[in-house]
C-alpha cells in the first residue's frame, strides 16, 4: 500500500459511515415525529420504510439542477460545499471509543467549537449569492441568531472542560468513568439543559427556526437551491445536529461508558447521541416558533448571563475541591 494512502483510510471510512448514518437519522426523525403525532410516517419503500432514505437520495441525485439567471454563480455554487465541509469536519476530533477516531487533538473541544461555527459562512453565501430577498433576509437572521447562541453554546460546553481539567475530548470522556457530568450536583443538570437549548437555537430547530420560517421566507436561505446542492445543505444541517448530539453525549453522558464489555462502547456512545438527538427532536415537534426579538432576548438576557455565572461557579467548585 502506498505511504500516502494509509492516512486517508480512516477519514474515508468515517465519511462513508457518517453519510449512511445521516441518511437514516432523517428516517428516525420522521418516524419519531409521526409517533408523536399519531401518524404512520414513511413505510411504503422497503420493510417498514427502511429503504426510504435510499429512495430520497436517488431522487435528489436525479433531480434537475435549476440555477436562476440573476444569481452570483461563483458564490451560489460554492455555498453548499462551504456549508457542508465544516459540518463534516467536526467529527474529525470525536473519539468514538478509546483509540477509535481520526484525530484525538489536545485541543479537541476548541477545534470542534471553532469549526462548527464556520457553517455560518456558507449559509450567508447561500443567502447572498441567490439574489433573492427571502434568502437574503434569512441569511441576515442567521447572522443574528447563530452568533447570539454560539456564545452560550461555547460556555455550556466549557463546564465539562473545567470539571475534567482537559481540552482533549478523550480525557473528558475518561473523567466520567465514575460519575457522568450530567449527574454532577446542580452544575451538571443546569449545564446540560443550557447546552440543549443552545443546540436548538444554533441548529435552527423549532422554536428557533426563524432562518427558514416557511410562512414568511418560503424555504429561507436555500429557497433557490435544488437537486444535489439542496441535498448538500440538508445533509450539512443534519451533520451539524448529529455532531452536536455526539458532543453532548461525550461531555455530559459519559460517552462510551456503559455496562458490558469494552467493545460495546461505540454502541453505547451512539445510543446516547441518538438520545440527545431525539430530545432535540421532541422539543422541535412540541412547540411553536417564537419571534426574532424574543429569540435574541432569550440569548442575551437569559442564556448568556446564566452560562457565564455557571462557568464561574464551576471554576469556584473546582478550585475549592482542589484545595480541600
């Protein structure tokens, strides 16, 4: 095997596994939402609808790529790629078990937070390059909302960092071998709740989905996209939600820690991540959209001060325990 090929094997396997996982996460959400609303959900393609994601993928690949005349073609065509790539890169530093990951960086949590925030660049490019007033308004809303909620998201994510005393994600997971951080008295529960709320807003999920409010903006920043460009944007959005779910499971739910032999660790990690994903989905299908001024007020007046105070309180507890 050529020397240059060896480092590419693990990313190639991870990328294909993620694409398959993301395809079936869409089916999981549709089935879960259907159960919540006493509906059947997709069930016609394959047994119990298990082949529906494959049919959706084939349909999107065969759809015509329609490009409006007035778009800025370079920006318009690059936007889905620039939106999709950071959403997939966030998985590069996530360890799925001890020694099982692409890159276990000593600043893994910082890499995740930094790269995950880059999606806003592709999102704004899509809104601007479409030369559509609805898409542009959606992009401007995205700047307001995502930047506002990135700060509480980061501060809530740093609470487990302080408790573990490390920025390396594998160290944070290992520090929960005796007690998951979500069970840490008061601090753990509050941090987890604030993390979930910030994830809902940062991922454009109801009740924070003003970016693509169909009653006002049709389909938001993606209104002019079709075919595989639309599919890349959708896949990137789901990748970001699933990546945040994996991070939440790692930071608060002990990652791969669970009963049974060690080889079950990745399965436990996946189940915990899907629990966080379904928790976010449950909120999405249970509440109605709130106004943009209420969304921003919740971030700047409630979540940001709360996460800052929680971070200070965590630091005080850590210092006190070290002294004791």
